[in-house]
C-alpha cells in the first residue's frame, strides 16, 4: 500500500472518446481524494491506538492474504456499515478464502452511532467548512483542520 515516496498514483481508465465535462469533473474531484500520505495515516493510527498493547500498525504492498500469511495471521477483520458494504466485502472474503483457505474473514457491524460515517463524507464535510467533532479522533480532527485550513490571503501594501 505504501511506496518509498508515499505518493499516490491513481488510474482513471476510459476511452474518453470524446472527453466530456463529466470526465473532467471526475478527474478534478479524484485529484483531491487522498488527504494524508501513508506515513501520516500510520502516524495517526499509532497515536490513537497507543493504549491498545496488542495492536500494531503497518503497511504493505500486494495481496492482503500474502501479508497476513507473512505475519502469521489467521483472521482478517472487516467492518460493515450497510448492505452495500457486505456485497463488496463478501466478494473479497470469498476470493481471499480461495487464495488462502487457512485464513478466515470476520465481519463486524459498525456501531449504530458510526454507521453513516465514511472517510469520503468526513473529507467532504471538512472541505466545506463543516464540523466533524465526534466523527474522528480529536488528533485527526486537528490534522484535518490543518490540512484544509484556507491559505492566508495576503493584503497588498497600498502606496
């Protein structure tokens, strides 16, 4: 998942025959989707899980089941907020089982208070100046505010 430069490379495949304003809209919107680098995300995870002694934070490239095998894991935990999550997660779990039958996937339903929260929605609310207090850990809220704080407007000096 990480690279040596912590940069994100996105691919938007299509024929673009012809390129439309809809395509341009998706390109512009997707260019803003990644807010934090992998190393920044790992740092935030380490901060908020510091009190959980049996939790480690890491990143990897390649297949999840290969990483799980290398770590000696036999269980993958996935969260589900809605039926739409289940459909995707089921496909992934079945493929993972096919690739590594010894690794099980366990689905945990999100708590009711968090069932509507997604990273995408949090980023959108912050970008538009909304309050995300209680939707993310306080330290993450600070980082989001710093990342999306409007640049100061420099007033030209009058002569």
